[in-house]
C-alpha cells in the first residue's frame, strides 16, 4: 500500500513540475508583450555610384520580447510588392546599434537579390523595401519592424579604386614583359592616400618585393633595412633595395603614400575553413585553403584562396586564419555568390554536396564564390 502511495506522489510531482514548466514558458514569451524594432535612416531615393565611397547609415531601436532574451536582428531588403519573398539579409547581429552599409555592398546585395528572381539588372531606379526581422529562437516566429521604402538606382560593373602595385619574387617581378598584370595590389577605398589590403605571398615574402605607384618601374619604393623581422611599420624610400624583412604567409598592409610608411595591420601563416563540419575547429583542424590565381579578361591576375570540401545541408562555416578567430571572413566582410546562415555572420549551404570555395582576397572588398560540384 505504501508503494502505491509513493508512486502516486511521484506521478503527482511530475505533473506539477510539467505544469510549472508550461506556465513558465507562457511567462517567458508572450506574443502580446513583444515590442518590435523601429527602423529609420533610409532616404526616399539613392543613386549608387561605382566610383564614390559612400555609406548609408541605417538605424533601428532595440526590440523587446517581454523578458530578458538574446534577440537576433536581421536587416532585410526585398523588391517592393513581393511581400519580402526572397528577402536578402544585409546585416545580422545580436548587439545593439546601427549599420553603415557602403554603396558597394548595397549594390552587390541588389545584384544577388535580382539573381534570385532571374531578372536582368539595368541602370535605372527600382523600388525596394526594408525591415528588421527579430528572432529569439528557431522555435518562435520572428517579429518585424515597420517597413521603410526607397527607390535605388544600382550600377553595373566593379568600381575603380586608386591602387598601388606590389611587384616581387612571388609574381616573378611582373614578368613577362614587366607588365605588372601579375602583381597584387593595395587599394585606397576612400581615395585619401591610404592604401590597404590583404596580400598573400605564399612562402616568398622573404625573397623580396617593392611598392610602385603605377604599373611600371619608373618609381618604386623599398628599403635596405632587414635588421628586424616582421616590423610593425617601416618607412620606404626610392633608390633602395627590395623589401625583405617579412617572412609570413600573408599580411594585411596599410601604406601611406604621402609619408611612405608601410604598416602591418595583421598577419597569418595559414587560412582555412571552420564550421559545422569540424565542430568549429574543436573536432578537427580547419580545412586548409591554398593560394591560386586565374587570368581575368583584362589579362590581370586574380589571386584567391581556395578549398574543396563536403558539406551537409544547413552546415554553417567561416573562413579564418591560423585556426583562430583573430582574423576571419564572414558574410559582412565579402561580396559575391554565397548563402548566408542568417546569424553570427556565418555562411551556409542548403544542400548536401561537394563545394569549391574561392576567396578573392586581393580586392578593395573581398569577393567569395561558392560553387556546388
């Protein structure tokens, strides 16, 4: 008899606990208590210019879920009148703040959006809508801000930025014919005399290179100082030797053309892909990426880092250096052809398959092309 009573008491306790959990769920999330974000900062019209460094500051207030929750806010853009079908995410974050999108990035997103409709883009005004989609978890429907509209005229083709050339041993010093078409470049995205970018030398940085303001040997800058390896900064000069004081695989450089100061913003000895497929580097090392190049229609070399790997549907991933998160590339850092995971700046794939990933790093804005074999 006692056993029966004990069992009954246990069952009653479980029922009470289950009811409490259900009640707590209702307390934690109540759709009527949700306060959506308020979107602002979007003008009525924009004409995007390939050769002007412009930014658009888009702002929104913090949404509220009725309790303390981590909310992912995604800035979405869609063609007007499509009810946000095939909406593309411009930016996604769990942090408070606004987003300054460059005209180059916005134009790239427009091209991607039109591609999803298999529409041809021309240089004319198109009507778009924007909103903030706020998400607490996959188990709860997103809630949305007000909708803002804008008429935007995109541009076609890549912008031309001021640039300097880096001839060196890694590209056979611009041969054949000293054309400089083989060189990697640094770009002045703001046309302010500051030239920046990632350069991947492979194992040949130590074999020497220089910086030239144009595609010729008329003027070039180097240094005779090799006393310090991988200095934070050096001052270059004409009529000097090759730059041979660096020995890492890749660098992010900043070059001041007025003062001839070359600064190292970052460096890396290897690049790879971390993601669901290797438990973000916890289960195995990152999938290594190798340096390669191809010739563009202009004859210039396009350098890229590449890897081919098997991924499953909804696998998320990023590109990073040295199996660490100090230097990485996510969806906000590149333009191109890829799928976005919708949070944490991750890429993803929607189908099982073997994928080739190419990161064209040596550009004013890196470009990523993901192709399913």
